[in-house]
């Protein structure tokens, strides 16, 4: 295996024993095998460590790294980007499954696409805790537009299940973003940042099996608890109640920091403002009610 294979797969995990072996099996069954698999274990207390070490002994492509304490999901996701050595990078959740052609088809899309393409992802099948299909989902985030504000507008209008965050990304482009922020909804901001940086390609085949189950992070019942999942240091912070407001501030900060021309920054800022006024005013009102103590955080 080359010292630096072209693809790095990064798997963040914390107490993932239930589905971990299925996820790892699907990665090792890829028909494109020239990748390294980095696992970052956020101080799991279940059988995660034993499972990972067993797989690492079986396959030299796997590197297992364990933290001595749980530093939150944002730290764990970003740690993997810092360790990556490939030209292309993808996160792999410990509870999802990839069809064997997934990585190969993404690499083919990069090869056939323009130099402006920075993210390729396949369409998704939704599965339940038992791995049974429950439906399909089209993210509709194919972004061939040339102008950053046009891509950003399309991203904001189609932020739903956010499956492209588990697509294959040019590592150089990913490192030009703020990566995964330590607040609820940070994956939306990251996709918006990537949309401003370059084009996305949606592969028509359904090669990504996104698992929805009772223990997944997106069903954590309160904003406070979700924020603590991203970063334990968020416990008790007022910002936890300001979901839509925090996202607005982070989106505007992403626009101001984006490596794009001044005119495009103005246009992107306008897109964000228009989107919040049109679609997010109700969630902004919810922020006010939570701070006033009239709604549970």
C-alpha cells in the first residue's frame, strides 16, 4: 500500500458497537481499495475499542486512534481531517453502510468533472435500525453553477438530511473551511461553505445507506443536549437556546471569510439574509421564546 493513498476515509465514533462492524465491513468491501481508513474513538466505554483493534489487525489500511476523554463530536470529526494524507477525504459514520461501488464512482466523477468540482456524492437509501430500507432521499445538491452565490442559494434551499457531508471531498478545499463547528447545525454551515468554494456532483446511483435509529445524534431531544454532543464545553451556555440565530451568525461569518471576490461576498450575504427572512423567521422567534423561558431548550 502506498504511503499516501489518494483517498482518506475518516470514521469518528463514540460507543458505536451496535453498528460498527457493519460499517467497517462495507468500507473494506469497496471495489476501490486504494484508501486509508482512520478511526477516531472518542473515549468509548463499550466494545468499540475491541472491535476497531480487531479490524486493524486484519487490514493494514486501518489506523485506530483513541482519545482518553470525550471531547465532543466536532473535535472528533475535525481531528480526522488533520490526520488525513489523501488528496480526497470522506467522513464515514459508524452506523451507515456504503455499497461496494461508492468510493469508485465518486472518484470517477472527479476524473470526469471539471477542476471546479470539490465534492461528489451518491444518492441515498434510508434504512432503519435493522438495516431494512424505509425509503429513499434525493438531496438535490448537484451544483454545476459557476457563481458562488448561485450555488449557495441552491444549498440553503435544499438543506434537509445533509447526506452530501458524507460524500468524497477534495481535502484541500475542505481545509479552507471552518470544518465542523462546535454547535448544533454546524454541518449545514459546512455544506454552505463548501458550496461557495466549488461545484458538487450528485451521482445518480443509490450507493449510500443512511441509517436512522433511536440512538443517532439527530434525534437527541433538546438543543442543549445536541450542543453538548458537539462539544461538552457547551453545557449551560445561552447560545444553546439560539439555534437559528447562531446559524445566521455562522453563515454570515462563513461568507465574510470565504476566499471569493468582494462582489460575490455581497451577493452571498444577500442570499443568506433573504433565506433567513423567508424561511427562518419562525425558528428565530423560537429562539426568543426559549430565551424568555417559554419554550424548552
